């Protein structure tokens, strides 16, 4: 079971990062350039479209993690798409893609699909290419589809917990929300989905955003020795979810980041750092968080706002994470560099 979960989570985390990176890297930059060069709108739209392909990407990466055949891998991808909630039918009967789906349900559907294709094995022989995709849609795919309402409700409950903290005074609220999002970004749950469902905005969104920044920068620093520089940067430029497998296996690796998130979240309340549901889900990726803060802050690109942005989104997360990682790795020896090792094979 442990090996199965390890392969599943590895596939899910890589699939999520691959699907979200294009928009995370280009989204906010393109928004700034489109008014001056309108043809870039098409490129921006394409990055949004690729985000909605996350379920297929996750399914395929899960299939690769389990070393399935090409037909089995593609079938897992199709089943994951069916159980994702991305595809919606309008009143006019038009099929549309909306959002990235319910990540936890995508993972469950992909797991069911893997078990299904492994159960079938090579029994279909020459008919595999005809029957395997169809059966994968009909059985694990539809099971995932039927689970969707319950999973949406579960995600909503997490969102309600986050929303409840907004009734607290700003400093405490900021610290709690930042810690929650620092952890949620490492789970098979969409931070964008949660923030959007509860329409998290204002200081709550700013704190959530800083929680993700704490996770991304902290994991980039901590994983550098165990991985390549490019892989380390993915935590910041892409998504900290790439560490999902390691976090679920060894939750202690996130302690320094969670403490950092608490400090940054409290500062969000003190300095009135605001955001939107979108920035709350992406953090520093594509400079979404910092740019949203500047756009919403009174005075815009004033010297004070730029100083606050640089200190809270970059300088303090680095200083706090470096200090805390030193304590937990060198002094307390609770964490070691290899705990952050990411295997792409």
C-alpha cells in the first residue's frame, strides 16, 4: 500500500505542476503586456486552456509512475478527466472546460483506474485498444464522476474552515490562514479551488498567498542539496505541490515553512497585505501574489508598497526559512536534506 500511494502521489504532484506552470510563469506578465500588444491574448488563453488539461496530465503521469503500457496510461488519463469535474455542459448543450477540477477526486479516480487496468491486465489481448479506454471511462471514470458531489462538499468544508478564521482579528487570522494554505498547497487539494469557492479576498487572500510563498521558497531552499537547481526553482516558479509525496510520507519536513507562514501571515494583517482568490492559490508563481498586492494597495507602486512587497514576498521568507531550516536540520536533526529528494523516474 505504501508503494502504491508513493507512486500515485508522485504522479499527481508532477502532473499538477506540469499543467499549472505555463500560466503560473506567464499569466500575470501577459496581463501587463496584452494592452500594449493584443495578439498576446491568444497565448494567455492557451495557458488557461492548458490548466484545464490538468486531469489528463495527472492521469498520464500516474500511469507512467506505475509503468503501465501506453494504452493503459492513456486510459487512466481519460478516466481522470471524466472524474475531474472540469467538463461541464451548458444549458445550450455545449461542452465546456471550467477550471482545473477537484484535485483530490482526480487522484482518487486515477487510483481506481490504475487498479482497474492492472486487474484487466492483458486479458483483452488484441482488443485492448478498443475496450480498455471505453471500459476505463465506464467503470473507474464514472465512479469518480459519481464521487464528485461528495468531494466538492469536502473541499467546501475545508474552505469553510478557512473562511471561519476571517472572523478573527487580522493578525491571528492572517497567521492561521497562512499556515492552513502552507499545508494545503502540499496536499492533493486545489488552493485555487478553495480560495475561489469561498471567494477569499482582502487580507485573508494576502495571508493565504504568503503562506504559499513560505512553502515555495522554503522548499526550494531545503531541496536544493537533494535536487538540481531547476527542480528547486520549480517550487517557487511552479508549485510546492511537487513535494506532496514527500510531505505526506514525512510531514515534519514542512515545520520550518509552517512557522515561516505564521509570521508572514501575521504581517499580512499588520501591513494590510491584500489579494484575490487567484493570488491566494498561486503565491509567488508568475509573480501573481506580489503584483496583485501592488495593484490592490493604496498608492500602487509607491516606495513603501514596493518595500513591503520585497520584504514580505522575498526577503523575510528567505531569512526565516534559512534560519529555521538550520535549527531543524543542524541543531534538532529532525529533518535531513534527502527528505526533500524528488524522483522523476
